[in-house]
């Protein structure tokens, strides 16, 4: 029986209720961006090595196990959230496929090695480090949402360090950081290859983006068709429903 602490609860990670996940409203609960990234990332089906940076409670590695038999390593800096990820792996009996590591992504080369992974995924903090007056009163949420321990450049640099030549890096972020992302991908020899914008509804501005780069790849960026999440009546669009319910 899995041990829950404080305000933790058990949810289903998938609509078919085949996978459970420990969440906490004050520490970490996954959201749609993680689901979209796990869907968007191109991963090897049978073998290989995948790295998920800023893994949180391990949601992206857990979802990827439905698509690949490759070994997946997740990295999380916050001790309490790392504990949730570890327990999620054990609870779902995935210890042979998933490994969780606690640490700062800027300091893990001795542990993870260099150019060691076929695919690196990352759902990083979206916002630059705020002023003290802007900090969230919840330190867990501050670290998850703001560049407290790692900047966007730190994240991209780590992705490049750990992905093999020709390997893929997939990231979810905010459209407002697109220019920064493209500039940093190019700086660290991760050539942008696929870009998709996510829109909450038709007629609204994009509020998320998914981007994939290939280490040492040739220039050839494809702008994919937009993904719209909700119809006018507030229900999911057919494509969003297929992704969210893993159809």
C-alpha cells in the first residue's frame, strides 16, 4: 500500500484508470502541458534511453511508458516532489523501466553522463525569476513555475549536454518565450525541427507551444497545424479528447 503524506491524494493518470498517480494541491499536480508534451515527443518504441528534466511527480515518464519500452530517467530538484515521483514509480510497478533522480539539472553530468540519451523531454519553469514581492507564498509552486534554480538557458544547455548527436529534445513552454527558445536551441546546436502552437479556443491567442529540436540537425523547421483544446461550448475538441483520453 502506497504511503501518502500531508495533503497528498491518489488520482488516475490515464482515463482508462490503468495508472494511478500521487498528487498534492500544494506541492505538485500535473496539468495539460505535461500530457501534451508526452504525446508530442517522438520516442523510440522498443529500446533506447529517455531523460525527462524537471519531472515533477514523474507524470511524463509515466505517460511515456504507454508508448515505449525504452528506459526513462526523471530528474527533480525538490525533495518532497521527488519522493512523490519515486512512490509513483513503485506504486505502478515500473521500477525496471523508470529511474528517478533528485538533483539540480546543472550538476548531473557525473551521474547522467554526456551525450547519453536518445530523447530528452522537459516541462521547465515558464517564468523568469520574480522580484521578492512577486514570489508565490508557496515555495513549491514558486520553484515549479519560476526560474529559481535554473534559467531557460540552463535547461537548454542541460538538454544539449545529455542528448546524443542526432537525438531529439522536446519541450513545452509559453509562446512569449519562443524567440528565447529558438535562439538558445540554435546557440546549443539543437536545431528546431517541429513547432506546434496550442490554443485554448478558436479565436483566442495561443497559450502554449510544443517544440522539438535535433542535436546537430540541419535547418528545416516545420510549423504543425494548430491544436485547439476547447470548442465554443466548453467541451474538448475531437483531437484534444483523443490526446487527453489516450485514444
